């Protein structure tokens, strides 16, 4: 008797369950990042002064960890590319 496709889950851990070690690890990492926040702001400011284009690239790369990516529901889950044009420079997200 094998697994039947479409059978409802009846046991085990609930979907999205995170054990204590995962939660503790995430909390330690979050604390480490929060401690670095003032230095990150300084680095962003320095990048903006040196190269506005590099600054925008840095911000867009960082944003993917803070904000969820947008997905067009008409593409059936395929990632949608966004292109920002500033002067002659294009930045693709």
C-alpha cells in the first residue's frame, strides 16, 4: 500500500513549524544585524556619495531581504523582472 496522491495530511508537524533551535538561531542573527544597522547606514551613505548608481544597486539588492518580491498573478508564479531607468543606467530587479 503506497502513498495515494491527494490524501490529506493526518499527522506530523504542522506546515511552517519551526523548532526551538531554528527560532533561537534566527533571533541571534537578527540581533547581530540590528547591532550593525548604524554601520550599514554609514556604508549606504558612503556608497551614495561615491556613486549614485552603485548606491541604487546596493539598495535594490538589500530590499529583496526586507520586502517580498512582486509576482504577477497572470504569469502563474513566474518571476517578473522590473527595470528602473535613471539617466542612461538601467537597474533590473
